[in-house]
C-alpha cells in the first residue's frame, strides 16, 4: 500500500528565511504528487502538483517542489517565507492506475505545521 | 464563481444521535468527495460521488453514508454517533474527480463535536 511520510510535525522559521518541508512516499512506481496548504478554520488549497515531465514544479504563492525519484521525495520549498505562510501543509500521493486514478485514492501525510516568527 | 460551501459550519451532537452534513460543489463540478480530519488519524477519505453514483469508498463503518443529488449537491450522514466521530468533515469538488489535470477544491469544513 502506498504511504506518505512528513517527518517534521512542526517547523518554525523567521520571516524572510528560506523554507523546505519534507515529504517521502513509499510506492512501487511514480505516483501523482500534491502539496496542499490549510489555514486555520479553512479547507485545503492546492499549492502544486506533479504528474510527469520537469521534476521541478512551480506552484502558487511562490512555492516550488522537486520530485526526486531516487529518494522517493517531493519536498516543498520557498526562498523567502512571509508571515501569511503560517499554516499546516499536507503532502499527498495519488495512485496511477490504468483507466485513470481518482481523488478518492489519494493518501495524505500527517501534515507539517509551519510557524513564522517576525 | 462561488466556492465549495458546507453547512452547517459547526455542529454539536450527543452520542447515539445521527447527523447530516451538506455540501454544495462549485457550479459545473460533478465529483464530490468527503474527508474526515482528526488530529490523531489525519485526513482520511470517506467516499466520492460522481453523477449521483458512489465511485469510491474509504475504510469507514457503515454508519457513514452519503448521497449525491442531480444538481451535484451532496450530503453525508453519520448514524449512531460515537465520541470518536468528532472531527472536521471536509467536502471537495472537481469537474471529473480525475487528477492530476482536474483540480479538486475544498470547502471550509463542518466541525462536528460529539458529546
């Protein structure tokens, strides 16, 4: 069964500092990969996704992620964090199957809470 | 275009009661998925509906059920509530429910507390 691990439960950075959130997956093939953000009291918002092609993916709000097949990782990065980036971040893995996958087959990581200090 | 709306936003029930949550997807979206989010278990998929048919189902007991109407609005029902059902229930909609080209949009959730 596929699994997703976000090793860091909580990360604290200073505003303006760079950020990297880790995501590792366990799966026998290249899956679809997603990063979502959830602000307090809100639903999830898609930041970016990878399914093929260039392994460096650009997303919204200045985020990017790099797919590394050899490390089974899909880490999220941002060069300069803003106070408004404080939220919880979720990595998710989707199963590629014949006939197409569905969002019902996504597996989510446990989330990483990001705190930003002024 | 209006986003995904969920009603009610907050709900308090007692053990043994049943509850119905509602989700209105973005106009034109035919796929609606439901998720349960708890601090201990994280985000877990409940079920997905597409064009009034349940297309996928997660590993939840039969007390959890859902349906989708012809206008794509969806409801989920939990019968015989247990304390462990306290959670944030998220609804998400998309055009076809098929990633990665089709993007899924989440609603703000319904916070259910079972006393």
